[in-house]
């Protein structure tokens, strides 16, 4: 099937959906499904219509300019209009190519954000807390809902681990590039000699899965309850409200103890578990595609150092695309768009170049 045939199919499908929506019951599950597909196809259908309109007008203008008996003034007008449309056509073609490029099916989903201290002891835990707050501020600037799910603090205020749910428009499509090892270079407050230390924290961004995305059989779960503990190991609650869920087939373990209610802790733990299992499935699919598409970003390889935050020089460097910004305070305050936009553009280019 050539490109024109594919574009014809898109237009035909969009028109057929419009007819089906006009006669279906508003609010039904089928209506909602069709509405979603119609909305997803709308930008592509509009881009196809615009490109074809311009091509048709260029054809007519060429015919007008070729007429030997055409009025000179009309010919000059046609030539001027032809140059304008011809100059606009490449942008329309690129826009269409971008819309035709396969996207990650999980892009429209919300996300589970997990930040953990890596090498570096207390300094790594303090850095993990800074990253967590950075993403919280980034979520605020985009109008996303940021809901803490679980946290394991140390006595001086850092995080061994902190997990949150982030909900809103384009959440996963933008945050997924943050998965990986984040390295910090600075002089810790506890360092008396002024020596620069290097510490690290890992970030994992998982697409939030619905129950329909991941089927979990109750018999595959082992659920343990215990008394929750705070920083330093002291007991926070006097009841066994903390929950540990083990998914036996994958050996995935999730714990949650932030709520006083065992029921609420279990619900949060199940939310995290679904996201992790969904990520396992996505990783397997990505691995199958990796041989076909070599991309500098979007692989989700968390063993890879992706970014360095250098405090003495006030710079942030993303190693995947070689981008350095001398605006460390702004980045830690949640100004991540320049970094994320560059990563998304690189990923888009890789997808467009893929066979």
C-alpha cells in the first residue's frame, strides 16, 4: 500500500467514525471508544486535508501560468500565490510525517514516579529528595496533580525512596525520559574540607496502569501486614497498617505504610504494582523493537547515567543528547521544559528515521 492509499484510509475511517457517532447512544461505552478514536484521528485528518488542498491549488496555479493567452496581471498574481504555497508545502509535509510517525501507546497515560537514593549515603538521600521536589514543582507548573504514594525518609530529611502518582495531560509522554541514573557533584554540607563529592539517585517513571491494562490474579499475590515505622526505625502506628504485596510470578515486591488505614495502604500498593507490571510488559516490547530502532533516548535503561547536576559550575548536562544548560537553580526549581523538549525532539527524529 502506498502513502496516498494510507492517507485515503485515514480520511475514510475518520468520516466513518463521524457517521457512527451521529447515530450512536451518547454516553455508552462504544460511543466513548469511538469518540476517543475520532479525536485521535482528527489532527491527522486535518493535516491530510490541508496538504491535499495546497497540492490541488498548486496544480491549478501551474495550469494557469502555463496558459499562453493568460492575462499578464493574472499570471503575475498566480506566480506570486504559487511561490507562497510552494514555500509552505514542506512544513505541511513535515507536519504530516510527524503525525504519521508511530507513537508510544502509553504516552497518554498518567505516571508513577519513583525516586531512590543511589551511591553516596546520606548525600544521595538528600539529592533524591531534591529531585522529588523538582518533579513536584514541574508538575505544578503544568497543572498536573501530584499525589505522594509512599516515602522512606532518613533522619536528616532525605529520601531513601519516594513514590508519587502524577496525573494530567501528556504526563507520561513528557516524564518518561527522566528514567535513569541522575548524578550530583557538589560539596556536602557535612564536608569540612570543601571536597566535591559525587552521589547518585535513580528515577523510574512508569505508565500508570488501569485494571484493564494488567490482569492480576489474586492467587499470584502474597500480602503481608506489619507495623509501620518512621525515620530511625521507631514505630509510627500501633496497628499492623503497613502492607507488603509480593507478586509471586514476577517476584515484584511493593510496600506502602504512609496511611494509617491498612485498606488505603493496600490500594496504593496495588496501584504501584500494576504500574510496575505494566512497565515489565512495555520493556519486553521495547526490547523487541530495539534491534530495529536505535535511539539515544526513550529506552528506559535505568542502569545508564543520563544526567549530571554540577553545583560548583551551576550546570546541568544530559548525556544522552549532549545538552548542557547553565541554569541549575532554575532546573531544580522545576524548569525542565528545555531539557524535556530536546529529548522529545530527538526521540521523534529517531522514530521518523526508523524503517
